[in-house]
C-alpha cells in the first residue's frame, strides 16, 4: 500500500502556498522530544529504518493525484508538481539504538521547504511509536536484571502494523523474542510462546492437556499452571516433567499468569527442586511492566523469565511522546540561511542547524551532552550522522542484532540511576555558548519585529 498520502492535510495546503510564494525556499527542521515522560531517564532512538525506506520510495501515484484533484483544493500546477515529486534533500539522524534526551534533535531535515513539510507527518508518526516502545521496553529489560523478557503484546497493540513494530522495537531494546510470528519472519526475531487457558479447558482434565502438548513438543514445552488450582497445576507439571525426564527430554518451564506470583513462584521452585527438576524455568506473565517486575523481584520472586504484553505494547503509563518537528532555519530571497525559532510560552525552540555532542570521561562513561551549532568546536562525539544526501540514501543500515548491541553498549556508558524505574538523576544536556548567544540575539530581534 502506498503511504504517500499518510500525511496531514495541512502539509499539502501549506505545500501549495509554498509552491506559489516560496517555491525555491530551503529550510531545516529538527525532530525532537520536548520533555521526557514521567519516570523516564532516557529515550532509545528507533524507527530510522522505516523512515529511510519511506524517503526512498516516496512518490505520488496517479491514483493519489486523482484523489487529491477530487478534493477541489489544489491547482493543476501543484498537482503536476506532486506527480513528479521526489525527496531531494539531506537528512541527518541518530542511528537506531542511540540513547538520547529531551530537546536533542534525533532527526534533522534540510530540503526545499515543500519537501521538508511533506515528510513531517510520517517522521513524527514513526519516531513516536517506535521510540516510545523501545524506551519502555528498555526499562523493562533493566528491571528484569538479566532475566529474559519476551514480547506478548500483539493482541493489545493499536493495530496489526503496530504489533509488528512493537516486536521489533522491543527486541532492539533487549527483549529475547516475540510471540508475533510475522515479526519473527520479517525481522528474524526469535519467536516464543506457551499455551492458552483455552487449550487446557478443552480437555477433560488439566493433566491430559499437559500430556498431549508435551507429547507433541517434548523438548520445548512450557505448561500454563493457573487455569484451575495453581498448586495442583504445579503438581501436574511435575508429573509431566518426570515423565519427560524418563523419556530423555526436559520440561522447559511453567507459566504463572495470575494470583500472587511471588509466593506461587517460591512454591513452584521448592516443589520442582525437591522433585529433581531444578532445571525447569518459572515464567511469569499477566499485565507486567517494569514497575511490577521490580516489585516481584524486590519481594524475592523466583521467576526466571517474563512475558510482557499490554503495558509494554501500549506503553500504558506514557502512551505517546511529546515529539516535535520545528523549523530552525530558512533561506531568504538571496538564498542565505537565516536562523529562526518559536517564541511561544513554554514552547520556545532552539534556532539554527544543530548537532548533539556527547562527552566521555577517561573511563569511557558519559559525562554530559552538548547541544550546539553544527560546526561549533565543543569537543565530544557528534551523534547525528548524515543518512540521506540530495535524496540518496547513503547510510548502510545495520542488522537488527547490531542495533540491539548498540543499545546495550550505549546504555552501559550512563549512570545506573538513569536506568532505574524511578530515576533520581537527570542527565545533563548543556547548551553551547554559540547557540546560547544565537538564541538570545534572535529572541530580542523577533520580539522587536512582531
């Protein structure tokens, strides 16, 4: 399906106005998050792969043009322009998996003002969903403290496409797999699953369902033990575990999906260990997130792996990001770039073409970031890299395992407190001297000219 019309109407109405009055104007836009959600110490950049695919394939088909013509809003000249549309600008972006913070441009677009405006909605939509999910999932991975976490969110995500993107975003953030088979196929993510209560309820007795399943999957059975009475379910799972052991197989685990997970997991661990089945893993699910996982582990729950669905797949405590796409410079009649900014109360933006620089100490730990002008000499590693040059994709996309490793390595350089469920520390993002000066001078001029 073509996504060329996946944009807000005002991108096109502004585009027609630009076409008439400012056709040759160039502009730079920054995409950034204005404020971190509550309890978030950081964000994980995600979505660049889809953005580059979109830029590469962005065209308006004749069917698209026909639909727009029927709206009675657009001139034939502008429709003809759209029929030959191709993005020809430059894009700089933070590689996927990069940790970033509020007010740091994660994407920077420099192009004709029409082109830069037309791509706005897709960029915002993509970064919002995938960064939101990757950031939530990263917190869950940290809370799990090295235990494996799996994505079970498909049935509760906001649409089928979101289900696939949630699987990818959470895997990048450190999840070990997904229940979504399509995501597994597309992105080569390990797929995982157990069984539903309906499977157990379809048999006369719980143990019959366990036996049937483990007979078919003797080397990869995880039994759901809480359909009726959890203690009895654990006993039945032990019976199956011993049966499989005699046959030369191993019961992989049990899943606890309800009740007092802490006490039930302790009970299960004692029972399996006494039966000589100490290798059987205890898997927990049921409306889990970083807060509940932390609480379980703080109470001493004997859980080896977690399945996380709704609360991660909908990022339930922060279901959207304050994602912004704002103009930072625009050319004048002579073609010279002039810095610009927004002055609205509580929504002031930073002017000019910017870069984010990350500084490390001698031990390789990150000290702070500097938001500065692109060519400013402030030290540190620049985070934005050029990914599109004059409309051509020049960035070699890394594989999903490399992105996943980048998240892990990137996070290791930050203070542990930032990764906690309720971080106390706020990572410092310093405004550079030249950017401060530019902002102050421009603010004064704009206030006088209005």
